[in-house]
């Protein structure tokens, strides 16, 4: 908080993150109301996260070559424009399911740009020692946004046209843009001629391959995003088909992860400076994510499901902070955008896993499908932990930012 640039970027999240989760809740509710097939609801997550898989590495290159704040502002302005378009469709009664899927993919692309640009800039501002706490603060704002945005969307959906929510999303995002004006620009890749895009991307891959800790973390991120976040995609299905929740209760259920994430974020802010074994903590919360899916699969009561999602929010927050912290701590500034882009690419395993979960849910039912997928994830994660002893060692206290 002593860094004015970090403070303003962090505060902009107070406008952007609630808008994001109001958007997510509204989209999920609209699709759940128009279909009784879990696979159709799961497609929301597929379209939202598919840009991570397709565009992640190339966006990482862009972040290394362009001013990160300019990239961040462009992402937020684009998100607002898309929300206005779908809001008008909603208010005029012309919105269809394919509009929702298309908007979800576009919104996902804007977040594929926003996330690495925002966090690479934060790392450049605060330095190595404060990286974990800076990310914990950002995650705290993110999940406070989940708590506020999901509940507000649920209340509005009970009484008003959903189009108004999208208009509100656009307005909130635009209100956060002035906070990003006039901040210092950080240096880009050194030298008069940056490498070609393909060569630069190859350098990023080689850098990760040279460090077994980074390889192990990449594998854990891939496994968790494929098998460990099924509870997120299946929450609308459980709310509609198992719990028979109203729109307001659905919004509250979607916000349960936010409550847990706030708890996890506060813990990290308190102890983040003292953490030494980031990868070991990461492994523990990876298992926690999968266990949350197993417990949700077994739950038939609203209160139990809410509690499980609170616990999932704690593990999910720690997972995001720990994995990103490791990449930022072990990567020099000139390589940071590319490595984060590859990180985003691996997060892109999420839509592939969710698509498979949706198809399996049509065949077995959402509860059984969720339990099968989570069990596979736990097995694979434990195998990685055994194969990579580097994950059990302290994080190297080396600042390679130059």
C-alpha cells in the first residue's frame, strides 16, 4: 500500500471485479433457465475460458512488448463495450442463447488480457518481497467482487430485466478506468530489437523447461484446471436441479466462494511475507479444490452446499495466489509476460475439463460425474508431487528482475 501505483491499480478492481461476477452470475442463470441439460450450462465455462487456451501465449508476448497499463485499459474498455451490446439485446427482448455464448467468449478474451497485464504490472511495482501479499490483496478484491456482484445480480434478477445488469456492468468497469490514468510506465524487453514472436515464445518455453519447480507447478495448474474446478461449473446445475433455489438464493450460493476467498485472502495478507514453501502450500490447496468437488457431489442440502463452496473459495484463492506468485518470483521482468501468458495457456485446460464434465454429467448425472472427475484429479496431482521433490523445497529467495 506504500506504492501509489499499486494502490490505484488495486482500487480499480473494486469497480471491475464486482462487475465481472455480476456478469457471470447473470449469464449462468439465463442459460440454466433455458435448458435442462448440464452440458449446455457447462458450455458457459467452456466459452468463457477457451480464450485462455487459444490466445494466452500470444497475449503474454503482447504484454512483454507494449506498456502494460495501456493493455489493461484496452481490456477494460472492451469489456464495457461488450456488456453494453448484450445489455441492449436484453432490454429489447432480442437476446438468445447463442448471443450469451458469443458474449461469454468475448468477455473471456478481455479477461485473458486483463489478468496477466494487471499482475505483471503489480509485480513490477512492488518488487519480489511483496509479490505474494500484493497478489493476495488483488485476490481479496477479486473475491470481494464475487461476493458483492453475485448477490447483487441475484437480487436484480428477481425483479428486473437482466439487461440492466449488463448496463450496470459496463458502467462499473468504466468508473474504474480513471484510476489507471497517469501511472508510471514500466520498462519493456531490453535491447533495440526484441525477438520475433515465435522466437520469444520459444524462449519462454525453454525458460520454464530449465526449472523443474516451474514444470511441476505448470503440471499442477493444468491438472487442477482440468479436474479440480468442476464445482464452479456445476453450481448452477445443482442450484436449479438439486437445491431448487430461487434467483436470490442462487446469487447467494454463487457468492459463497467469495466469502471463503476473502477469508483466505486475509490469511495470506497476514502471513504472505513469511511464506517459504510456496509450492508445498500450492499442493495442499490443489487437493483441497478436488475434495470440495467431491463434497459438493455428495451434498443434497442448500446449507451444506453453501459451506462446501465457502471452503472451496478458501482453497481456490490460495491456489491462484500461490501458483501466480511462484511464476512471478522465479521469472525475470523481461520474461514475465511470456511466462504468465504460458500460465494463462495452461489455465486454458479448464474449458476442456468442463466440457468433458458436462458430457459426463448428461450420461451419469452431475453428482456422479463430479465425483469421478475429482478423483482422477487427486490421483494425478499426488503423482506429480511424488515425481517432483522440488515442490517440497523452499522457494528460491532470488530476485531475477535485474
